[in-house]
């Protein structure tokens, strides 16, 4: 089995058996993802085992804006006072239930962060934003350095400077 992260291809990748335990994330992958890709609402990257082509996990990325007041003071004080600031939304991240604990979640997260960072050489983005569906997801993101939004503790951000630091080592 060879693992690869690829842009979702509705014809080649097998998604029908994907189940991460959260209905909204399963339904999204099977029913909505290719539409979002086509309409440029989100890019969907899938972790696939070759040659079976089964989807073992996925994440989505989109352009996003964030209000400066949502961010922590320490981070915000270095930013320009524009009403809306550019960011990258890691909208969804999920690993199939049967594949948990194999560091696939971490692998997908690091790939999403690296891709977000690489994109900043063309389109500026000051942070990666994630939304946690529940307490477990929140703990997952917090362990990788994400910080909670001021008024919305289930919404998190990781400053792009910290992302750059991760990959500078
Ligand atoms: C969260 C999720 C992506 C983690 O995937 P995974 O492949 O099982 O996680 P990994 O094997 O990569 O774990 C990496 C580290 O995170 C920890 N971790 C994994 N899931 C965790 C969770 N729910 N809460 C806290 N820590 C978690 C692991 O213990 C491991 O830590 P270690 O470095 O001390 O060993 C997966 O559980 C999932 O798909 N959950 C349902 C969907 C979801 O909640 N998505 C997140 C936001 S929408």
C-alpha cells in the first residue's frame, strides 16, 4: 500500500465507504465535495492508498477573511488595522474511523499547513483558521499550537509565522 495525498478526483477516488464518525464530514465528502471543488468554493485533498484508491482521510482549504478583533491581542498588535484580514480556512479534516491512531490526522494537518504556507508566496494569508466540531477536535488542534478566537473558543487560528517556523527546522 502506497499512501498519497492528492486533489480529490471524483472518478478515481473511492469515497463511498468513508466514515469518520461525524455524519456531517462523511456526507460532505460523498455528496458535496466535488461540487465545491468544481465551483471553487473549496479544494479537497484526500489521503489515498494506492492502488486500491480508497480515501482514508481528507481536508479542505479555502480563502477566508478574519476580523482583527477575533484574534488574540499579542498577535493582533503587529497587524495592519484593516477591517478584514486575509487567512486560509482549513474547513474540514477527518480520518476514517478504521484508520485512527496511525498519525494520518497529523500527516494531513501538516500537509494542509505546508500547502497553506506555500500559497502565501502568491496570495498573502496571515493565519490558518480551523473550526472544531467538538471538544475532541478542539484538543487535537490545540496540541499543534492553534489558538482560540476571543469570542468563539471552537474556532482557532495558527499564525502563518508559526507555520513557517514548523517547516524551517
Ligand atoms: C481528529 C482526527 C483527525 C485525528 O486523526 P488520527 O489519525 O486519529 O490522529 P493521529 O494518529 O494523527 O494523532 C496525532 C496525535 O494527536 C492525538 N489525537 C488524535 N486524536 C485526538 C483527539 N481527538 N483529541 C486529542 N488528541 C488527539 C494523538 O493521540 C496523537 O498524539 P501523540 O503525538 O501524543 O501520539 C480524527 O480523530 C478524526 O477524523 N476525528 C473526527 C473528525 C474531526 O473531529 N475532525 C476535526 C475537526 S473538524
